[in-house]
C-alpha cells in the first residue's frame, strides 16, 4: 500500500509538471507581449527601445526553458505573479476567492448525497410503481438540462417572478440556495438513477435470493446487505465529481455573481490577465489531482476485492 | 487514478448508465425505439438546416419600434433588445450551432481515432508518450481546461475550436488505442501479413473497420455534450462573435434581459435542451442495439 501511494505521488508530480508546462507554453504562444502589457496597463505607449530594454530586464529574451524554470521556481514559492486586473498578487486573489468556491462545492456535495440517496433507494425499492416513475421522469429532465439554462430559469422564476431571492447572490444561506440548486439538480438526477441501477443489480444477486429464502426481512436485506455492497462505486464516483463541481462552478458563479474563482477567471479572461488565469489552472489541477488520489486510495482501502487482490474480471 | 481502478470505474459507470433509459427488453422494442429516436433526430436536423427558409424575418434585421416585445402576434417568440425576431434568430442559429458541433465532433473523432490506432497498433515509446499526455489531459475537468485554454489564447471562435479539440480527442484516442492493441494480436492480422498485405492495408482493411462502429456510437453520444460545451463557452462570451445568431450566445444576451425579456433565454435554452435530449436518446438506443455484450 505504501509503495502504491508513493507511486501515485510520483505520478501526481509528473502530471502537475505537465500541466504547469502546458500552461506556461500556451501563455508563451499568445501574441501579446508582457513588456508591452506592463506599459499599456500603466496607460503609456512605450518606444521600441524602451520596450527592448524592459524585455531584457524582465528576462523575456532568455530561452523559453530558462523562463519556464524561473517561473516554476517562483510558483513553488507561492509567487504566481501579480494580477493586472486587481493590482494584487495572484496568491492574495486566490486565497480570497477559493474558499467561496470550495464552500459552494462542499455544500452542493452534501446536498447531492442527502437527496440522491433517499431518492435512488426509494426508486429501486418501489420499482415500477408511481414513485419510481416520477423520480425517473424528473431525473431524465434533470440530466439533460444545460446547467446555465437551469440557472437562468431558476433565477427568473424565484428571483424575478416570485421575488424570494436576490438576483445577485450574497454570501449567506439565502444567497446560496439558487446556485446550490443549479449545481445539484443535474447531479442529483444522475446519481439517483445510478444508485437505483446499482441497487437493482445487487438485488438480483444470489445471496439476496438466499437471504429471502431464509426468511430474513426485506428491510434488513436492503439496509444490511444490499446497500453496503451497492454503494461503494457510487461513493467513488461522487468523489470524482468534486472536480466536476469545481469546474462547472465557473458558469454558475458567473450567472449568480458568486465571488469565487470561477467568476474570477472569467473576468480575468475578458481582460487577458494571464498570471491570474495561470494561477487558476494550477490550483484547479492541484485540487483535482489530489482529490483523485484520495478517492483512489480510499477505494482501494474500502473495496475488499481490490484490497485482497482478487479480481473479478 | 490508477489504470486498473479507472477501467473498473468506467465499466461500472457505463453499466449503470446503460440501464438509465432502457425500458425496451425485446429486440423488436429496441429497434422500434431506435427508429423513433432516429425520426426525432431527423426532424431536429431538418429544422436545423432548412429552418432558415421558414424564418419569418431576417435574423439580423433590427426594428426598434418593436424591441423587447413579448411572444405572440407578429413575433411568435418575441423580439430582443434591438427588435430582432427571436424565432428567426433561433432558426438561423440552429444551422450555426449544429454546423459547429458536427465539425467539432468530426475533428475530435478523426484526430483521436488516428492517434489512438497509431498508438495502439505500433506501441512502444510513442504509445507511452501519447498515453501519458492523455493522462495529463484527463486529469482535468474538461470545462476547466477548455476555459483555461480559451482564456490563455484569447476569446474567439477559432480558439474555442482549438481548446475543445485539445480536450476531447483523448476519449477517442483511449478507446481506439484499446481496440487497436487487442486487434493487433488477432490471428487474422498475422494471416494477412503472411498473405503479403502491407501495414497500410492492414490498418485500413482490418483495423479501421473494427473500430469505426464504436467511434460512431461514441460520436453520437457526444453530440449533446459537445453542443453543451460549445454553448457553455459562448454563454460565457468566449466563443461566438456577435451578431451571428448562435444559441449559446443568445442565452448570454438573454441573461442581461432576464427581467424585461425572459423569452429570449427561455426559447434559446429550450432549443439546446430539446436537441441534447433527442441526441442523448438516439445515442443510448444506438448503444443498446450495437453493444456487442448484449448480443
């Protein structure tokens, strides 16, 4: 296990290096010139001699790989450069905005778990009854709904028509309801269906027939045997969708003016604030890769089939 | 995510997904469902490519006297902030949205499949490099990566196409690689070699035909997702340039008029929604029919 974790950590470092390199190279390939940008943001039109001198000072004439090394060194010290839009270091911006995004994603994840499990279980237990049909029908729409459209519809209905919420979200429980609803409805729909399918598959297993034959109450079969077996892959998938939550948040945050990093990066893109965009990419990569690693390790610890190195397939 | 866990999860996920919509148990029911979905897609495609001939107005024609008028009367879906007819814009926009989606799907499926086949069939160092590259790319949620790339290269349609291609080809490459590396070891390949068929001949006559059906299923399933990805980017104002009617961008415009003219965003979103549903249903039923595991 230790060996496995070490191996994964090495992989993680390689992936992160790759991501930083790609990030750096794409920024390099952009037509804009950092030296020129510096003067333009100060409201000056520099002469070509001055530009050349500044380029030399900023090290822009060095070979790309040297520049990458220097940049990476700074990144490792937490120095991601300065945001031209906000006039603050990228680090300050990130530490200010990241908690908001994490809060939104965290609350959404909890809501997804709390709602999708009861719905999925209900749907499976009441298979082909009215409740099952209603859940399946609604979740079908939930899955196919573009999240940005859902956001606008919810906003129109609850903020404009009914006036229950403000159009611009605030950092309060009331302000979170609409963004969280938008993020969770598609996920709840998708997970309710997957939980239902996983449970039904498990209910067909031989041990369930055996348990029924021995007269064990249905309730105990479901809660004691079927659920623990069916749930593991779902938990893992849920862990993986943390990344999806963080990524999808960009659009939702923009719509609801939620002051997280997704909203920040869209703003940054509009004004071509490259250090900020780079900071965003690196942070997202870091979070996503780390979450994947944790999920993966947890999966190996929890699943007896992997833990005991017995493979079914 | 280690390879082993990944494959297990992916299998689990696709097994679970498959039972989402599946209600038809019999072979006949499956085909009936497939034809229904195909008909629905045909209707949507017809509207997409010929709809503009039925458009009541010019999608770019402004009419300030009738701006922000509600649906009904002479403007069935209402008008926008400069008095352009929303229905006409949706009908014209359909062509643009679909064209772009299909071009994107064509780019990523061909690119991914070719890279995947080369990687899987020849193996070796190239294979390792390509697979590590897909590892890096797959280590990201695709929206984040696409946003980041467009962000770094600057907004615009071409950059959006590049960004999405960069993110989406990996899926096809993975699948094609997996299939190609299995096909490589088959007896008929060895026999073809003994029979004097060259490498190019083997690739085109034996490897490719075995991979294409899977690519087609994947591509059909991806139409909805790709349309959403494109719409999402243009919704953020990163892809499409005004005044070209395009559904995602119409939603973006409609957002500003949420309070005074909600119909802009309602109808533009509805168009995307219906398209995505229809294509997802077709993809699902196609998989039901063609999935070799089922037969």
